[in-house]
C-alpha cells in the first residue's frame, strides 16, 4: 500500500518523536542483528513483533519524513513464516525474520510497484524479483516495503533536489527536518537512521549510497562492481551501478552484504566474480583491525568546509591512535574522469533504461523518448520544480554501446579511475584511502540544485567499480558527518574491518533529533 503523499513537498514540523525505539524491552539503537536473532531464538521477541513495530513507526513518522513510498502488504505474513521456521529450528541464517526496506528502483514481483519515484511506472509490473531480492528472500528476510528516492536516481535534471520524487515529495533529514538527506538513496538512509527498518538496500552510480549514509549518520557500503547483482534494478549506468547495504552499524552492514552478494546468471559479471563473494564478513570485524595498517589521506576532495575539515583531522588522530599510519596522498587522473564519466553515462542511460523498460511488464512508456513525452504531458506533477535536461541530452545520443566515441569516453573514465586508485594504493603501500564523505546537510531548496554543495569523494571508487564505504565520523552541531574508506576491487573485508575498528572506538552515532530547523 502507498503510505507517502507528495502533497507536502517540504516536510512540516514533526509532532512527537520523543522516546527511544524500544520493542520487547530491546533498545533497537543499541541492538545489532545478532542481538535480535538471540532475542528471537529465546522467545523474547518475534519477527512479527519486530515487523509490526516498524510498520507502526512508519505510520507515525513517515508523514513528516517522507522516507517510505510503500509498505509490503505481505510483510507480516513473511514475518510469521520466519517465526514458524524458527519454531521448527529451521532458521535460514542471520537475516531470517529481519525487516528490510528496498530503494524503490529495485524490482519485486509481488503486490508492490517498482517506480523509481515516478508516476510513469506506478502500473509497471516486473516479471520477477531483482537478483538481490531473490537472495534476501532465500535468506528469510522480511521485505518491509519500498523507500523513497531522488526520482530516477537523481538522473533527470541538473537542478534537481536530492530526496524528491513526485510520488512521495521531499524526504526530510531526521536530524534537522528542513535539511537535505542527500541522495539518491535518500529514503533508505533516512529510514535506517530513524528506525523505520533494521536495514535497507540502496543503490549507487556515484555517491548515492555514500552521501545519504554520511548525511544521515549511518553505515553505507558501495560494493565492488560484480559482487552484487544488478539484475532487476532500474539503471542509470550498468558500468557503475550497484546495490549495497545501509545500516546503523558495521556488523549489520556486513551481515546484509553477505546476504546480497553472489552469482546471478542474469548478471554475468557476478558469475565471473563469484569466487569473491563471501557467506560471512563478520569474521573480519576486530577492534584492533587498524594496527599496522597504512591509510592514505585524500584531502583534495571538493570543498569540505572548515567544520568538516576539523572533524576529519580528529578522525585521522583516532586512526593513528588505533595503530594506523597515515600517509598524505593525491589521486591522479581526476581530470580525465571528470571529462569523460558523465558524457559516457548519457549513452549508457539511454541504452540501459530502454532495455529495462522493454523487459518489464505492466503499463508504462516503452522507452526514454516515451518517458520524456510522458513528463511533458504530466508536467504539473512530474516537473513542478525542474525540467529534464539530462534526459534530453541522453536521448540525443545514439544509445549504442558500440559507438566508437562512446567507447572511448567510457574506456578513458574507467581506466583513469582504476589507474589512479591502483597506482596510489600500490605506490604508497596502502591498505585503504580515507576522505570526508559529506559536509553538514544543507537546507533543501527545491529547484536550486545540490551539485555545488556535495563533496566529490565517491568518484574514483564509483567510476573504477572498486569498493567504498562510509561510517559515522562526527557531528556538525546536530548534523552527521561521514568518513569514506575506499580500497581496491573486492577489498570489502578489509574496509569493513577498518570501519568496525573506528566505529567501536569512537561510538559516534546518536539518535536523530527531529529538529524542525536551525540557523
């Protein structure tokens, strides 16, 4: 069922958000998935109770947060099935009975639509679950619903606002409600931060997991390209797109990543990478994991403000205290990436989106040209604040992935990103590179655009297809700041270990404050 309304584009003041998120006497802010599993095994908690708690909390908070688009009408049945398995001692593992929200560009072949936040896809009907959803169902997870997002994953206009869709309006940052949640996985980021689900699955092309994770004080993992299936996900660019975990702590992110990864024959790159997928990432999580590590310090990211710079310096001090050696670095070839990434994506978007629409059932425009016309015909709903200039540029391309001009741009962007990271990591003998994830969230102003307000630390990992994650680093007043940790392809075990050691020592994350406005 739809639970969000776009009637209010910018969130109103919250009513009553007081009190900690507690169910069956368990403080969910402190509990990890293993804690919840122990409580369910002992009979103290059931999946039905946990799922009901989140559904009630969504009903209470979502009219202000605009973080959830739909709740799954089958969620309580899935939770009851999990409880029955547990009663028979046939639990499927650590994700069994755990409620998960999906960004609403991830297909589910159930009674929920998959819309990318657009009214154009409300009547679309995917023929089967996305690869990651198949894995979640196999793991016993409860598909709780679909989360709001920046419509079309922020790829429609250069002046769009992160977190806005015509189906659900403007997602609010739960720490300060008139501040931006970043995007495009804004709904999953806010939902996890505000305890509307245990964990969520976001997607990223460039920054769409890392930025909303940083801005909402949670852990986000952008996996290496090929580790997690891309099948059944509404694309921007299959050369860079990937789904990944969003969680309140590193343990939960590691458990969710293990459930998501693995080979999917519908996505051949995952078959080639199958030997890199793991059933358990938690075995790498040790409080002393930073001892002896060499960490590159990347300062040349785009305009971190003074507060963010100071917080980053404090974080570097923590890394050194925990036994790491920090090494000042620069990443080469950034100019080549900048000149080629988005021109290449224009062609990829047209090709990949047309292919997705052609393979998806139900009523919807047949291709990008049809979507452009749909928006013109429904401009009052779809384009009240900005146009579709990115789509117009994409439609003007050939959409042909064999086009020599396109292939040259993609090769230039990807090879430059990989060379830049590989040479930096090898040249300084680094285990990882760190940078600020975000500045403090800015005030949402629909139609102004957010591009100049972002920190561009996600680019090299996104374009190369290498691993990147963010973990809470500090607060600027009431607003969260994240620390990005990136490494080579399939370096997820090492990055999770580093993030866990930092998280356990600093204990940065705190509950959202739901302040209406500041400054």
